[in-house]
């Protein structure tokens, strides 16, 4: 029996089309290394980042692994004065995920999610399946069936 993450089980339950990949048997750590190991375009592989605003509201941003989140653009996209990355130790209690295995699908609670506009350049995007070593690939249309998100220019 093949391994399924909670994200994959959720996608199956909603009858969402997706591909999955594993890099668990490799030494890949960074998003760019993961893209290389999977033989994928790093512009199409996205990392999931969690931020917090001054008002203590959490926001999720997805950006290509080779890019950095521009905090000013991110704050503007969600109508906040500023946002900052949450501390690693806060990630698990807030989202239910650990650093390196954070997926926009299946967090403890849904947070406003913004995906970098560059995702529109691809038929599908690849992102964490909620566990280190596992990725899923799907179209934005399919993703919109499980979570709500907006697209915005959020990279530097």
C-alpha cells in the first residue's frame, strides 16, 4: 500500500485530480533542491509560508521556491500595514504542520491564502503534501475546490 498524507486523503475525498511525488529517500532540503530532485521547473514548485500581522491575524502565502516573499507586497495584497514571518516554533501549534512540510491544504484552521501571480503561467503547480518528502501537483482550478485563495504579485 502506498503512503498517503492527510492532504492526499482530503483531495481523494473531494475527488480532486492531482499527481503526487516523493523525495523522502533523498537529501533534498531546500525547495530548489526538491524541484531539482523531482526534475521539475523551480518556477512551478511553490513553498507555503505563514505570516502574522500586527493585529495577530495569520496569512498564508505561496511563492515559487526560488523566489522570496516580499513582505510589503504581501501585506498590501491582504490589506494589512505589515506582515512578518511567524517563528518556526509557532508553525506547528498554529497550522498543524512543521517547517518544510507546510501545505495550504489541511491546516488546523483556514487562513486567507495568496498565491503568487506567476502560478498563472503554468497549467499546474507543485507544493507540499503536508509532510516532508511529499509533494502534490494540481491545477489552480482543482486547488480552488478545496481552499479559497487569491492571486497577487507577492515576490521581490
